[in-house]
């Protein structure tokens, strides 16, 4: 048997763990959760097999986005401490394999969604992949500090897709859920980018703290939190949800605003002294999980 | 066989095993999707 010269580790067949890491599993968990919540909040619950397939497709599409994002940004990832150990910048994987994997996974997820549920859900799924990869990753992220604001729409699609997969049509509540995630994304990411801004600066990514400074970013975080809180509470007065959701959303949003206010009041520029920013970032993840949990609870609990 | 060849074979075996599991799962999923689509609602 002829032996192969393997001086370059990327020439080896990729380890399956690296292929899995390409899908950004941690990001996928939040996407799957919001997609599932959108589906469970819908008035029609699909058969178990179709509901499971719809969520699987959302997860696969998120994985495809992660893979394509890492393929496109491999050179930027190599410059940031947080991302330098990913399979592509670390040289453990061939870039073309990542590209093929991402495109294949994305195409498969859209096709399966269309065949198993409905083609409106499949079109929305395809739109979310294209939006994330082309509009956010390729176009906005390297060019403008507003990348997160418009790019946030990509992450806002899952509850809408979950709802449409269950019902076959768009309604007011899933559009509000879309708006909540859309408005939640800037404060969430800007809180993170404040305490890792040296990483973004090193990679030349124009995140808001790098371009506009920390004070302006803190102000923007607070001002974006206000419409986010309003959108989060809105389904209750509009009669789209009950008091379980409404009261919980009001309390959660109040805490979010208090934490955003603490960020606004912080004057530190050293990341080691950015406790309010770290607290807001951690709470923002909990906030979204909690909000969508009470949304589903409100739908199924009898009072 | 060189150590590098051994790594290649090991990775190929692992990937083949995972691919087999995923394909098996996909077949089962298609069965249940078909049942649900035909109105049997398993």
C-alpha cells in the first residue's frame, strides 16, 4: 500500500469532532430553543415527526451558517485569541471541506424542511442562511459598525420559522418574536464586544466599541434595550399572550434595563473592570431563554 | 504502516461509523415523516 505524505495536518481527513465544532454547537442551542418556542407558541401543533424534523432543519441550517461563517472568516479567526483554536485557523481542516460541508448542510436542511413541513418555512430558512452568510458575514461585518444591528435579523428568524413550520402562515406574534431577538442582538453583542474589543481591533473588525468608543457603545446598549423591552412586553397588551408571559416579560425586561443602566454608568475602559458588561452579557442569554420559556408556559398553562 | 497512515485509517473508521449512524437515523426519520404525511400520525 502506498504511504501518503502528511506534512500538513489539514491534508488529513478531518476529525469528526472538528467537523462538529464547525457548526458552533453552543450558538445552535439558542437557535434551536427559540425555534422550538416559536413552534410551541403557535396555535397548531404539528405531528411529532414533522415538528422534530422542522427543529432538526433549523439546527442543521444554523450549523451550515456556522460552518460557512468559519470558512469565510478563517483568516480573521486566526488573529483573535477567542477563535484562533477553531479547526480552520488552527490548520486541522482543509477550507474546501468546510465550504462543501456548509453548502451541503444548508441545502439539505432547506430541502428537508420543504418536503416535511411547507415551502414557506423552507423559503424563510433559506433566506435566514443567505442573510447570515451573504448580508451579515460577507457584506456588513467587515464594513460597518452597524453590522450587528442589521445582522441581528439572521438570528431572529428561528421562532418565525418554527411558527410557520407549524401553521403554514405568518402572524403577528411570531413577527413580534422576530422583533424581540432583532432588538436584543445589539445590546447582547455590544456588551460582549466591550470586554473583548482588543480581539476585534486586532482582527480589524469594525465593531462599535472599536469604531465609536466605549462610552458611545454603552449609550447605544441602553437605548437599544428600551425598544427591546417594549417589544418583549407588547404581546400581552396586544392580547397575543396571557398574564404569565406579560408579567414575566415585564420583570425580566426591567432587570435587563437595570443592568443596561449599570453598563451606562460604568466608566471603565480596562476589560478587567467591566463587571457590569459581563453581567449584562450573561443575563442577556438567560433573558432570551427565560422569555421564550414563559411564552410557551403561557400557551399551555390553564390560567 | 506509518503512524500517519494509522491516524488516517482511524479517522476514516470513525467518520464512516458516524455517517452510518446518521444515515440510519435519516431512514428512520423519513419513515416517520411519511407516516405523518399520510395521516397515520405516528
